[in-house]
């Protein structure tokens, strides 16, 4: 009698990654072939990643994150992304727009349009990137506890 292969249980990480890759690829209007060519792999590899039947190598995971301009944490569904000590958060799109300004007047117009926004922020030790809704929930909880403080408004950015 031949044994039937056991059904493998769905793997939550692979399932999440598969859905996220399909979403990001669709959002960019890329085909699986385009992704494969950019990564230097076969289209069938991308198809298997998107079906959840295979998991990309670490190198491919990093290449996918770079291609879609997201973090590997984001690809893998991590809600909190730990920031490396000594790093900075840079708004590359704004910086590129500022660099492309043809004159001082255009540069200053862009700065005025983004008055409350810094182009880069140093990331302090212990900083964690979280979804905006979680950041608001966490800071509101602390603000409520210390609502009598004159500094409580400093917990929130951008300020109204």
C-alpha cells in the first residue's frame, strides 16, 4: 500500500508574504516576469512565492524589499520595525524634489509646502516604527495620564 503524502498545514508567514507580494506587484503594475527579471530569477520562482508554496531566500527577500521600496519587516508582516542605532529617517522623495528644484524660489516653495515636515530625522536608540494608528493609541494613553502637563502636546507630530 502506498502512503499518501500528508497535507501540509498553511504556513502563516508564507501566506502573509504571498499576499503582500501580490498586492505590491499589482500596485506597481509589474508582471511576475518583470519581477523575475529585476531579481535575476525565473518567473516560476515568483509564482511560487506568490502562491505561498515556496519561500524566497534571504537575498531574494532583501531584493524584493528594495524593488518594492518597503522593509523586509513590512514584507513579513511585522507591525513593529526596529530601527538600527545611529540611523536616520529620510524622506527621499522630498529630498529628491528639493534637489531637482531649478532655483531658490522653487526650493523655498517646496520647503513652505512641507513646513511641518523635516527632510530627515535622527532615529534615537530604542526607536520603533509602528503604524500611525498604533502610534496615536500609545501616545494618547500617555497624554491622558499626564494631561495636566504643559508639554503633553509634544507627543504628537505633526501638530495641528
